C-alpha cells in the first residue's frame, strides 16, 4: 500500500512541476490566419472581378463565431418564447442561417446599407442592435427597436431598413437606397436580399 501511494505521489508531483513552457507548446502550433479560395464569378460589363482569395485572421474568426453563436442562442430563446405565447403574431426565425448575416456583415462597411424581408433577426443584430432590443421588440414592448409595434418582420437599425412583411417589397426600396447613394456621390452600397418568391415579382424585372 505504501509503495502504491508513493508511486501515485511521484506521478502527481511530476505533473504539478511541469514547466509552463511545456504546457503551452501545443498552442503555438496553431496558425494565426487561414487563406480561403473563392469561386470565380462571371463578369458582366466589368473588366476585373473581386479577389479570388481571402485571408481570415484568428481574431476575426473568433469574433464571427461568437456572433453566430449569439444569433443562434437568441433565435432558440425566441422560439421558446413563441411556444410559451409570450411572443405573439408571426415569428420568422433564422436559426441555421447565422453564417449568412455574419458573413455579409463581414464583407461590407458599417456605413453600407442592407434591406431584406423575413427572417431578419440576425441581420438586425449584426447591424448593431442588442439581443435585449430585439427580444423586447419581439415581445411587443416599448423598448424595442420599433417600439414594440413592428414585431418579427419589421425591425430596423442604423443603415438597416427591415424586415418587410410583403414578399419582394424590399427590392424597389433597396434600389431606391442604392440610387440615393449614387446620386449623393457616396461610396456606399445597398445589399437587397430576396428569395425565389421575390424573384417572380414584376417589380424586380422592371428594375433590371
């Protein structure tokens, strides 16, 4: 028994005295950045397209991951509140689409503009609103981004114009925002997001 206790004591004392440099050596093997290839796009009336490679730093990667996790947890909580009937009316969740809103935000500037239709909670968060403001809006309270009157489909933030309840209604609005940027000589873009149903609206064909 004494021999066994002595052996265990030696093992534990050796582990406790291990130098910190030896413990941290594994973390030094991780890269500080990663390079990704992007599929080349077909060009229309352009001589040169966007870069076909991009570099993601460790710091940015962790930031984007935290943002995606926050959006996912926020949506899961919203789903729970909806099932408890604390959130009333429509509640279009975007869980599973976190990379869309975080990735788009990573590719534009805070001064750029964005407009979409349903499932806008994630975009509202990446455009600068807090989880508290979004959930407050979903539950119909005055502290929400639309004073509790907009709900799931009508949320707004700085340079974010919704959330629209009519399929395809955001397309002409986005075109107008982009035209205003061009007219005022601003170096800004407007991302107008829509799905397959929005493509079949006549207004989209007219704008093209």
